[in-house]
C-alpha cells in the first residue's frame, strides 16, 4: 500500500503531494520545490530514526537526505540517498543508504515511497549522478571518504581458537609441538592492530594488544607402526595433553585438538589479547610430566631439550636381519626349530606401554619376529635372560628385558644416542614333564643375530 498526504505532513509518512513552485523534474512532471522539501524532510526524519542508534557506525554530523538526479542536476533518477554513514565492516565509499521513490502523478505531482520499500544500505554513490535538495545544501565534497568506525573492543584477556581463515600479516614460522595425542605445527605469528573482518572485527581491550598464531594440526604417528601413536580410550601410558597460553603467571586453557586427535586441520587461528607490556607469550603443551612450549612472539620452540627425539630426523631404521629356521635337537625326544628376525628400530621419547622416557633418555623400540617349534607335549621351556645385549654409542646399557616371543622390545638410551648395536642371545632352557624322557632337561642355543641401528 502507498500513502499520500497534502501540504500538512503527518510524521513518519513518506508521501507528499505538491503545493509550491518549480522543483524536481520527474517522468510525471515537475514536483514543486515546496512539495519536494516536505517529502524530503519526512523521509530524512524517518531515516534518522532508523540509523542514529545503530551500533558500530560513523554517522557524519552533516548526514542528510538528497534526491539523486542526473549529472545535470535537474532530472530525478527515481531514488533518494541518505548519508554519509559508514558502518562497521563496509568498504570505502559505501556510505549511502538509497531508496526508490516514485511521482504520484496528477495536476500537481507529489512523491511517494511504497510502504514495503526496502532501503539499500551502505551503497556507493550512483554513477553519473548528482545530489540535490530543495534547500540547495550540497553534500560535503569529502562525504564519500568518510572514515570507518572504530572496531569494538574485545573483552579483556580474550583467548580463542577459530577455524575461520583470517587476513593477517604473518611472520613465517614452522616450529611445532609434538605430543602423543597430536602434532601442532605453526605457519606464522602476528601482532594485528585489529582482528577479524566485516561486522566481526575487533580491537584489543584497553591496555592490551593482540597476538595471533596460525597453525595446523595432525595426528602424531607411531614410528614403528605408522598408525596413530595415541588412540583415545585405548592407549595407556600418558594422560591427554593440556594446552594453555601462558601470559606472565597466568595460564589460559585453549582447545587446539578435537576429541578425535587423529583428525587433521589445515589451518586454525589462535588469538590472544594480552597486556601491552607482555614480553613473552607461550603456547604450552603439558602431557603428564613433560612440558613443552612455543613462543608466540618468535614462533620458536623454547624447550628444545624436552622430548628431543620427536624433533630429530632419521629416528627410524630398517634392520632387516634374520636367522633362517634352525634345528636344535637333543637326546631321543627333544626336537626343536627356531627362526628370528630383527625388523625395525625406532628412537622415540614416548612408548604406548611405558609412557614418557626418563629425563635425558629416549626409548629404542625394536620390532621382533620369531617362530619356535619344539615337542611341547613332553617339555616346557623358558628363554634365558638377557635376550638382547645393547650398546649405545659404544657404551653398554643395562641388561634388556624381553625375549624372542615379544613383538616389540623397548629399552632406554641417552636421548642424544646416534648408534645402537644389538646382539641377540637366543638360549632356550627346557625340562620334561614326563618321567623317563630322554633328556629330562637341557638347554639349546641358537645362532646370534647382530644389527646396528643408526639415528641422525
């Protein structure tokens, strides 16, 4: 529905019929200046009621409404523009609210705005046009260059992680933090003056500054199996890692991994608001007794001596040593055969069965394969310990537990170890559980295997 009124205006109604001298030229004739003025006054009042209380905007003190005309300033283009008004998140020069108007026709044309007409907000000035008002007040020559409103302040101590891609002037960074339940890799750090885009832009709280870090996550792989090192609810040995941002003496919890730590993320952004005088901000991962940190100022790991094997290259080596099936028989009844292989060795700070290696140490995990056949109906057997004799960079380490029946044998070495020498001792003791057996007891020794694991 459209509304019309005469020379006496009703507040809030955007329709006026003409009653004055020459004015705005339209397709239905000339709307007299007095009529055009009355219409514009009502329209402008209505527009101000809508926009004056909008949050996060910059409304010029000279903001008013104009008829949009051709470049000659005479012929209406069928719209009016109100402004300048720059809203948060809008591009430069998008400072005009525009609505369509129509002449009413008749002997003395008026103007009207349909009741359901929607304003087009934050528009550019129409091309090849001019602005005109019956009172001849011009638009400010710099109106289109109205500055953006200041970004609203974030809450004090803001700390958040978002998967939304942000435009940041990043200082490249590639360091990472590795824990059993996930690996976080930095892509860059920044100290933006504002953060976000559009209507979601924020400025730091009073007395604070922003620090941002862009990172990706991925599952930490077990170097021995190439599967996830930690499976929630199944893997024993260490609790789920707690992640915090450390600012001075304050620790702010953050969530950088979902419950499914096997899920990789291409990019996430960590944003923290910290006091302006903060010299160092750390992203810290606490896994059991092991604490590691990344500087969000430099992008560098600050704890290089902790869990060092996670950050070394060449911590996995194929041993490929094998003893073919070998027979060892004694007396009339004891018959046996045995095969053994040393498949692979890895150096790692964490073991799914034992947890973190002691301080200054790392675990060597050796993958074993074996097969033993003997006359078990008559005899029972045990392997003689130690099964493995080990040196680390030429220095002997304590006797290693385990036997050829194990799938993996794990032992601790100095964290800086580069060469591990392995020698097997496969000696089987047996006793008979049947009287009159020949022999009643004894031992057989199978040939040793030697292998060298080299780590860089």
